[in-house]
DNA sequence: GCAGTGATCATA
DNA sequence: ATGATCACTGCC
């Protein structure tokens, strides 16, 4: 049977996210990216897919934890550009950080991918997927070889934990804002436990 | 707990 | 040119 006949308005799984998805406030994008898929094409043409489970939002020039808050530099210039492009930079001399630029052009905002698939931690995501400076400034697209897809699943609100961002203690009050989004790994067992309880002793 | 690692940026 | 900084990780 044809999908178009059964569910005409349903986005197909594995559809790349459009630029309009990223052209929104970074915290919205960070939240909605949970459960989406980060897809990367290897040199041999093979594509691997990794479900995003942890993100952080960097909101703009007023956000003291955001690179853009210190003005435009060569490193962060892509953050000031249009949404939907990768912002990749090296941290501590060895870890590439993968961000997707969000919101209006001129506003330095982005979302950091901190966890996807089997990779826990932003540096491990990029190492695991072979991501480096080469993607900086590229659009998130199949053509570029690195993109996001709608996995056809929405992560329910109750499974999303919000915490302060990691490693931004220098940012004063902005360090405390709950702009890190994590799919709660402890929640599925809880659901199972509740169902078991409901079934009765 | 803290060393490793090197691009980037401000200061000069 | 030089030194401080850093959206982290891995091993003590």
C-alpha cells in the first residue's frame, strides 16, 4: 500500500528537516530536536543514523554563555548567519563541538548536539561520527553529508528533562537557566513499573 | 580529582 | 608575538 494514500499529512520517516524547523528560537529547536535523527554519510556512501537525546540551546547575544555574546569573531561568524547551518568548533584542543544555527539572521543562536545514538557527550558524538571543521558553515543537508531527519516520533513532554547547561559556569545567571534538554533515561523503567503495578499484585 | 591539547582571541 | 581561555574527556 502507498503511504500517501493511507496518511497524506504524515511526514515520512527519514525526511530531512527543513530550514524552517531551525528558523525558530534555539530553545524550541533544542527541545524539538530530541527524538530526531542525526544522519551522516560516510566516505563509502553509507549512511548512519543516530537518535538525538541530549541538546543545549544558546540563545543569542544577550545569553552570556553563548559564543555570540562577545560579538562576531572568525570562529563564531556562522552563528550570526541564517538558520540551518552547522557551527563546528574545537574545544580544549581536541573535541569538536557540533551545533546547528537557529533563528533569525543577525542573531547568534544555535543548538549544541550533546548526545545521539550510542554517543554520550558532545565530543564523543563528533568523534563517533567523524565530524570536524570541514562541516563548519555547511548547510545541514544530504548534499553536505550531515543532516537531521524527522524520525516520525515525538518525545512526550514527561520524558524531557531540563537542566542547566554543562560547563558554562562563567556565564553568571545564565549558567543557571534550564537550557539543556535530555530524554530522561530513567523514565521507561518507571512506566513499566507503573503498568506492572496497575496490573496488580 | 586533574592533565592533556591546540585553535582562537585579546592585548601589545 | 604571547598568554589566557575553553559549550570536554579519560584516566588517576
